[in-house]
C-alpha cells in the first residue's frame, strides 16, 4: 500500500515541477505559444488533481495507527496544489490583459485597474477555497474517526460473540460431565447394594449349613 503511495508521490513531484516551470514561462512567451502553454498547464493541473485523489484513496486504506504521517504529507501536497493554481490564475490574468491590450491598443491604465480588481477577486476565491479545503479536511478526519470507532465496535462485538461461544461450550461440557458423574454414582450404588445382597445370602447360606450340620450330629 505505501509503495503505491510513494509512486504517486514521485509522479506528483515531477508533474508539479514541470507545471511550476511552465507557469513561470507564460508571461515571457509570444501570444501563440502562450495560448498553447496555458492549455498545456491546465491539462497538467487536472492530472495533478487526479494524482492527489489517488493518493488520498491510498491514505484511507492505510491502517489508522500508521495513517498520521501520510495525512500530514497529503495536507502539504494540497497546499502546494493550491499555490500552483493561484500562480496559474495570476499568470493567466496577466496573459489576458496583455492580449486584450494588443487587440484594443489600450494604454494600460484601465488594464491595471481591471487586473487589480481580478487579483482581488482571485484572493477572495483563494480564501473561500482554503475554507472549503479546511472543511473538507475536517470532514475527512471525522470520517476517519468514525471508521476507527466502527472498527473498534466490530472488534468488541467479535470478542463478545467468542466469549458467548466459549460459555456455551463450557455449559455443554459441564452438562456432559454432570451426566457422566451421575451415571458413575448410580453404578457405584448399584454395586454396593448387590454386594450387600450377596453378603446377606452368603451369611444365610452359612447359617443354614451350620444348622443342618448340628442337627445331623
């Protein structure tokens, strides 16, 4: 499980390094190359998000006692992903302003105002995104705690069931032992009664023989 996670980590590191490099190059490229580069970065950002989703799934499969370290790494990767998206948005805003100025022949004053307004909106979106991410993280942690509680309850239930089965087996064994002991006591009593009867018969026989012997003389 952890080997799959580490493989995704390596792919994510390589991909984010490429994205960072391309985002830095966008403002310096000619318009045609910029458009192609922007489309390329958008595609790679989607691939990076898919990698994060795969890594998140892998973390959920890791046992709870070993999950903490990987969860911390996931938070770091998500923050890095958010920073990349922010940098890319700013790069696209600068690119859009530049293209619009080239098409309209603007002197750049209105563009600066629009850029400031867009950056302000971008920062608001970033704050909302961070709040959503924090809420998502809380939900994930709550889900993990719930899963751990369910696992613990399941283990406790299995222990109780095994204890009940052992009690049933013990009761059955005690019942068998009781029946065996009862049978043994009955046989002992019967044997003693038989010995007493045989003793009485033997005594009577001896007395009878003595009586006949005395009369004969």
